[in-house]
C-alpha cells in the first residue's frame, strides 16, 4: 500500500527493545529517476534506522527503481524517518528542492509500506532563519573520562560584562547544540532559550542566569539514561564541566543556585543529576522525560530510596501526541512516586501538560518560559 508523506518532525529518544513480540516493518522506497546502483539510505528515530545519521543505514536495491529496508520493532512503536543519498544535503525533496517532512508510522502487526520520492536535494545547504540572541562563549572538544569529546556553549545574561561584581545562578542543559542556535540544531529548529531567557530577565520575571549548553554525541542514547555511560556522563557534568564553568565565569556555585535541564532522554538525565547529585543540583527541568519506558526506569530508583527527603525543585511537562503518548505512563508513575515520598505539587514539583503537543523542539520552546519562571522566578 502507498502511504502519504506526513507533516511534522519528531526528535525521538532511542530505546533498547527486547526481541519479544516484535513485528516486522518492511519499508519500500520508490524513486524511478535514480540510477539502479545509487546508494540510498533511511534514517530515523530508532537505532535500527541510524539514530538520524543520514549516511548509516543503507537500503537494499531491489531493481525497478525500488529500495527496501526491514526493521523489527515492538507493536505501536512510533517511527519517524526520512530517505537520503548519504547526507542531509542529499535528502528527499519536493519539486521546489525543499526537504520533505518526516514520514510517521505506527503499526501493530507485520506490515509492508511504500513511499515515493521523486526529487532529491542537490547538495547545497539551506539558509536557516534565526540567530543567537545575546553573548555566547564556546569551549571546544571538552573531554570526559570514557566519553567522546564535545563542545559547550555558554550564554551570558544581559549586562554580564557591565556588572563585574555580580555572580549568577547556572542552568546546565543537555543537547546543547539545539537550545540556542538554529544553525547547529538537529532539525534547524532551536529551543529559543536565549530569546526566552533574555526577555524574561529584561522584564524582571526571572533572575539573571548563566545557561550552559552541553552538546550531545552519537552516544546520546546511552549517555542520557541509567547505565555505565549515563554514570560516566553525570560524572563528566559534575566533575569536569561544572568546575570549569565555575572557574571561568562569575557563578553562584552552591547547590541552591545550580540547575540542570533537558528533554526526552535529556529530561531523565536531568532528573538523575538532581537526584543522584543533590548536593550539587537543587533544581531540574524535565521536558517530555523518559522516566519509565521499555528498558528505561528511574521511577523505581525514587520508590526504593529510603534516605532523608531530598531538597528538590523539579519542573516536569509533556505533550500528548505520538511518542508523548508512550511517555505518559512513565510521567504519571513518577508524579505518583514523588507524592508517595512526601513531595508536594506546587512546592517541590510542578507538572504541565499540553495534550496537543508533539515530541519536538518547537513544543519545548513553547513551554520553556513556564519552566524558567517556575524555577528562577525573581
């Protein structure tokens, strides 16, 4: 059967799945204008689809202008994917040369689906609207033990250079290339955290803060969840990134003025940092967090904790469309777990729900003002 190409993009967390009860999805691409020996790739939100790497998962040529790829996933797993010729500059396009939207798919049984792409981008980069607002500093190839090096981007609040005796709270955010600059954002759509923070500070709705964006790597799906890589990443943030920022910038380094934030897998690692390193982080922003889904579970860690009640302030939110539906039960369980441990909604944690929102940068950008106001209200 032929499925129309759907609108909207999804930035979706990769989850390791068990082999039980999986269904086979055969994805067929029809592009008769391509030469028979053309290398065609599929890229999407599952590890079997390359984790949005445009030149990793090659499709098999079948002749007659067709290529195919079969993946095994759990029933009702939301898939989002595109087709490329090996790079984002050569992805599937419309007749005007503009990139096609993501294909979206969710199946409950073995399925074969077919898509047609008649045009491809010519290799030129597309101009991106938007720019960074305010002053930012870059720190390149920062290294952590057992981790790939990554860049940091540091956003400084208005009047930072003019008020030399003033120190500032710090918000450490994950997926740092996505939060300020559309030119570095994964889908050329950023969170607009710079514009949002600048506006809220100038209107005196929040206190001036420094925001540190920690870039992700190809190990993102392992670094942002419980496990060996997640532990190494938290150690990197606490013992490499934070000391460097405290040394180079005028920070308020105590836990009361130190927060962390992110979305999806970045949402759960933000909660983990606040929970596991509560002597360092007192606050967390957890947008569309993967608290408990498939092999990922940090709800039980909260339930199993028997020590003194932690001093936390945590903002949690989620949408209600596609992947957000899958994340909802885990969010519900975490909210219930926090309440069972004596934490009070509106004092220790806050939850916001946007039932029409998808799992994407623009949705998190829309909710960012509320998150910043909750945790940094002046």
